[in-house]
């Protein structure tokens, strides 16, 4: 299979076919266009980096230079030196198929000042040898208290959650009461099958009520009750709870844990809600069945959990909006699940990211700090 020509190949072919006057005019035009695009890129607040397959830096804008304190001589810089602590070789493997994957992660920078940076990496469709990294400073967002984070979107989500819970909760209560009455009437009846079916219906109503309660808790969380918890146990409980949906979608779940994994400090209810949404997103991404692998292991100072599905993956144009409320690329989705995941992770001081290959699946990763030490939020600057 012939590799697609990159921009430089196409440019050289066209350049060779021009006469001297046309070449000069073409070069001047390219210079003007380069100046225009550099002006635009330097005007935006988000940092922009371009890297090649050897992880070398090829371009950066003003925001990226200021955020990462890039030196004057950057000709030999690689992305692993600029942004350490990221498994770049895993994200940017050398083969063309892996190079086409997209990624989103959040990291902590200590130099030139203490900042939290969220970055998106997407391949450049016009040049298979290059990839772009978009950097966003999320320090202020992360340093706000939960009350300060209650923006108009957050209020709308809370109102929606309360309304949905009310509209669903009342019929569920009525249904449950009538099922109890019917169960009493059939208590001494010879129709044992009917009594058994009523018991199943009651169990499903209780399950729906639990989902609504967990949803409200995650969307409008109070102060978490942080205690030593075992993430593996929470995962098993969540999987047992979701067993009917998992089996109905013909998804095979495999868990692999490293030995001697310690407990972490966390709120069990919030973590189970985050795991529920992570697993549900993965299961729903596998429309024709598939495999969900869940891994737990230690690396450096983190307790790492990964959810790897074999679904349809994430497209580059989807990754920048998929964590916004009400933004969803799935039919029937509401765009709230991923927002809940990120909120719970931040409350626990955990780092959350994903790597995806369109058409081949997605790996969601949560990194919990060990020793119960959550990431300290940076206080607001005091003027005066």
C-alpha cells in the first residue's frame, strides 16, 4: 500500500513544475500565508505544539512557549523532555496505525510555575508524519472550590437531575407500593411463579432507585467521606450491579490486578459512580459485543486503573468536547457521564486521561496518588 504524500512532497512536485518567476511569486505567497497563520496561532490562548514521529518539536506558538518555558534553542528538543512523566512511546508508537490514535490527558507542571495543564493530541490528516498537541491551562478551574465551579451549566445539570429524579421517582414509588400489595395478596397463592416474578420486578425497581440516587449524588456531590477503600472491590461490586446490561450486550469483561495493591483514600459512593460511567461508556461503545479489559497496577507514586474496550474509538473532532455537559456523540446519550467521571477524579486528586484509536477501541486511565495524599489545590492569589 502506497503511503499518502505529505505536504512537503506535494509542495516539491508543484514547485519543480514552475518557472523562475512563478517560483518567486509562489514563495512570496507562502511567506504571507505563513505570517498570517502564525499571527492567528500566536493570538490564541491555547498552546499549540507540532511534533514528528521521532518525538521532536517542529513548531510551537507563543502560548506554548510561555506555558512550558521553551528555550531559545529548541532544535534538539523532544516532547518527552518538554512534558516529562507521560508515556509518549505508548501514545505515539512508530507504526502508522498507532500514530493515527488520539489522546487526552491532564498533567501537573512544576516549572516555570506550578500549573495544571490539559492536553489533546491529534494526528494531522494532511501529513501522516506529524501530530498536533493542544495545551489548555486548567489551573484556575482546578483550584476553585466546588461551590465556585457551580456555573450556569452546572446549575442547569443540577436542575435537570432534580427534575428527572422527581418525575421518575414518583412513579417508581407508586409501582413499588403496588408490587408490595400484590406480593402480599399472592403470599398464600398457589401461583408461585407469579410471586417470583413480582420479586424480580421489585428488585429491578430498587435497582432503578439506586441508579437515580447515585446519579444525583455524583451530579450534585456533597463533601466526600474519604476513607481507606479498595478500588478492586468497588469495581467488582459495580460489575455485579451492571451484569444484566453487560450480558445483554455480549461483552466479555476481564480483570487483571497486580499483586499487593494497597488501599487508597476515597469516597466509595462517588468512586463507584465514576466506575459505573466508565464501564457503561465502554460497554456502549461495543455495539456488536466485544471485550472490556480492566487493569490495576502500581507505577511510581500512583495506583493506576485502566479500562480498555474494543469499541469504535474516539474521533479527533470529538475529543475536545466529549467532557462538556450535554455534549455527546452517542445516539441517546446526554453528555453527563464523562463530566461526572472527571468531577469525581478531580475531587480525589486523581489524573484522568484516555488514548484512542478510531475503529480499534479506547483506553481510559485513572491515576490515584498513593499514600492518601490528594493533589493540593492551588489557592487564589491575594492582591495587595
